[in-house]
C-alpha cells in the first residue's frame, strides 16, 4: 500500500539537483508558424513552476539555472480512440 501511495505522488522537485533553487526562463524562440503557442506555453509553464513551488523564477544575473525553449514545429492532428 505504501508503494502504491508513493508512486501516486509525483513531483518535479525531486528530479532537480539540490543546489538549484532559482531559474531564469529565456524568452521562447518560435520557429513554427503557430504564433499563439508561445504565449500559451509561457503562461502554462510559469504557472506550473509557481503553483508547485518548484523553483523561484528570477532574472538571469541571479539565477542558479537557465531554461531555453525553442519551438521547431507545431502539429495539430486528430486523436482517435478505438474500442478495445
């Protein structure tokens, strides 16, 4: 029961080295033709970090780490599920 309960709780915090306390997120570089994805990804990713209190988001001169996101392509295709 303890193993099942432990596996049910997942945190990104456990995968980050202990010495990294803050992060600087560079502006997202978009090489795709979908211009809305940059704003959506920026908002969602920042909210994820803030809500889960994973890392402090700070400027580049004070950050322990830096994240660079480059969007190469966005594909919008239907997703289907079959019975069985």
